C-alpha cells in the first residue's frame, strides 16, 4: 500500500447546534465518502430522533429561552390527515385540549386554528431603523432589467421615495412604489412582505441576491458583516496564539454545500482566501482547497512507540484485533510490544490500515494490530490501554501524576478528595484530586498560594492526582498526546453530554515498578 498522502487530523470546533456535523457530513458526501442512499437513511433517522427529543424537551427549552410554558399551547396534529387542525380529532382520546394563562387574558381550545387565533399581535418595532432581508429577486423585463426584490420588513417603516441601501451588495437606489400582494401601499410596517420597485429601472437583477438586507441610507444603513466576522475571528485566533495571516477564512453553507468543494455563485462579495507563511503562501476559494493547503506536521517518528487503544474489531477468524492511532514512534510487524497498564507483552504479527497489511505505521495512522498470540482477548486489553516498544521505554501504569490544572467553568469549588472523571487520550477514568499543591499564575507560573483550600472558576494550580483504576499516562513534555486531559463533571450535562470543567497538562508521572518479566503472551 503506497503512501500517496500524509494523514492529517482535523478537529471541528463549535457550539451545540452550530453545524459541525452538517458541515463535516456534507463535505464527506461532496468528496464521495457517503452514497445518496445512506444520506437519505441518516436524514430519516435524525428526523425521528429529533421528533422524540422535541416531545421530551419542548417545555424545558421554552422555559430556557425565557418563555413561560404556561402561556404556550401544545397541540398534537396530523399534517397528513388534518387531525386537530381545524376540527377536534377523534383519533386522540388522550388529548383534552390546550389552555394558556397570561396577564392579557387566558385562552383555551382544542385545535391548532384556535391556538393561532389566540395569539396576541406583537408590538411592531417601527421606531427602529429599517431592516428588510431579501427572500428573492425577480426581473420582469428582458435582459435582466426591471428588478423587483421581495422580502419582509423586520424593523422600521418602508415608504415610497425612500433611498435604501442594500448590503453587502453596496447598492443604493430610490424606492418608487411599494407593493403588498400586487397592490401599491403608502407604507410597509414590520411583518409585511413587500415587493420593492425602483425609480431607476436600470437596476439589474445581477446586482442583488437573496440574503441582501435593505435599510434606510440616511438612518443607520446596513453594512457588510463578512469583514466584521473575519475581524472577530482574527482577534480570537490571535488571542490563543495563532497568526491570523496563516489562517484561511472560508464562508460555507453546511446545508447547501456552498464553497465546500466548488466555488459558490451565491456569495459574489467573497473573493477567496489567501494565507502567508514561511513555508510557502497559498490561496483558493473552497473549504477543500483550504484543507489541502494544510502543511503536514512533523511526525515524532524518532520517539519511542506510543499507541493508545480505542476499540476492538473481531475478524472472521475469531481473533481480537486491537485498534488505535499511533501517536509517536513507528509500529512494524515482528516488533515485541508491551501494553500498559496491564503489562502484557506479545509480538506483532501484522499491521493493517483500512484492512490492508502495511510494512509500517507512522504517527497519525489508525491501525489494526494482528497479534502473534491469538489468546489475547478483550478481557486482557481494553480501550485506554497503551502499546509501546518493549525494548525502548515501554509504557507503564501510573501510580499518580502531578499536573497543571486550569478550572474553566464550574459552579462549585474543587476540593482535595474530589474524584471526577478524567479523559486522557482514549482513557476515561475517575481520578482523585489527592493534593492541591499550589495555586499559580497561568501566564507567569508565579506561585500565588500554597496548599489552597479549594479551586474555583479561572484558577490554575499544580495538583497531585491518583487514578481510581489502572491507567497509563505520560508527561506532556515527553508524549504530548498522552500528557493532556480534560476533567468532566458528570452532574452537569447538555444534551446528555458531560461538561468539561477543567483542562490540564501532566508535569510528571510516578510509574508502577514493572514486574521482573511482566506477563508475556
């Protein structure tokens, strides 16, 4: 198997529901990694799971965004059969109707139509500057002239004779008549969907597009937001130690695939990305081009082997195949490897990448290890174990380790004796904060307090930690991938995911003395 490309690990970062999975999935699909049948299957499964989740969490979500669930009508309907749309349904005997309580007057009923009729008209923000996002742009003359943008007034008032500016198109034009349902009106208020006619008939349909925002050119006109977003991102990137000039900013659509693999025609304001770096400049338009421009890191092949195990795959011969990613060193068939913390030593029969045997595996490769001794089973090894060269600094079980821990966001204090779960490489094991040695300044390292009574949000400290179960970790300075960890709080969850309350790097490790010969299999 030839090595046409070097493997690069990509981390997708974003808030909950920010589009991480959609972006990644769409990019894989665009590159031919997922067939259309599987895409449709995943969409159906996601819709069903999302529906069940909404049923369970709707009231909690409504309360979280500031609404009182008691003022909301919950009406089960059937879009296909019309149940509870206009008339009460006989197919839902468990449903007794809806009722709401509010200061402006209570309401009750059975159907969706009754619930809609009970909605109180909102206060229209007519005192704010005009904002009108365009939903579409039509032309009604040959050659693209006679342009009519269509959209909904969100704030302010639109009147004939106003001079409006469209961002990010940069177009300013005077409004002639304003149409609502093909009839001219003297003004359009927030909530009205309107068609805009221009006094200048030479405005081309090519100058405007869906997503542009219209505003009063004399009262806080809208401005292009893309440069502002790039400035905001640049500030964040610079704050964490990266040079923004070496980073590609690519606006994409996770839903429609704009700028994923091919340049989009929906963003005429976007001129592409460019980066400058000592190793060579690069430029392009799409996300795929930006990913291809990433320079492969220097792989630590000169260090001793470290390979944390992730899962096990059972092949047809009934042999247990440990699977993991090489972090440092080189793995080759014929090597004698030691697995920690179980202290099992055995010979590697073959190494596989994507079910194909390879002569060696380098850092960054995810591999399956065929062991010479077929008796090694999942009862002997598990995810979180670490493989290493038995003749070159083999991995060992950690009795304890000293770490620099920074508390990110925790509603309660962390005391000595607390035992939260710790994620380090592929291992997740509860570790005890045995001793809070000293609180330090995160930037300078200066000691602020010795033996603090507790740690709270924003604190950085040197602590001693003791795993509650056998665990293999390393000092960050020796093996970075095995020397950084996250501390989880099992009592705080968002969508069933535990919250990260602290992060840390391991300074030193006290290792268990190996048995004279270990367990050889």
